[in-house]
C-alpha cells in the first residue's frame, strides 16, 4: 500500500496534533506501526511527508509534499464520493447524500 485512507488519516492527525505519537494514539495504532507506514510511503516516494521541528523532543509538521499529497487526496476523494452518490441516486430508490453533508 502506497497511500490510502489510513495513511491520509495519519497525516491529518499528525497535522492536527503535531505529533506522530499522539496521531498514532488517536488512531488506535502503535507508534511503531504508524512510523512504519509513514516510512514505507516516504521510501517509495523518495521524499519525506513530515518534517521534524524544534529539536529532538519537538513535533512534526507535514512537509510541502505531505501538504500537496493531502490536498490532492482530499480533492480526489471528494470527486469519487460525488460520482458515487450521483450514480447511486440514479440506480437506487432512495435519496443519498455525501458523507459529511447535513440532512435536509
């Protein structure tokens, strides 16, 4: 797996908490598992997705590549979801909505 919803969620949590440890805890996975997933993707891409700031005990922020990847993934996900909802409404007999769209 190069990149998918789990890795996207990990990057979002790293951005939110500024910490890989806290991101892993929030996702209910070990630090080691989170680190391994992150490093595997970085290895394939050849560039870091996160950057350390403020010394050894400081946290992480998303690298420029990490930010671009998250923006592209969010756009792709929204487009796929919109297509799926539109198509389901054509085929199924009930009203559907986007995942985070409020009910009308």
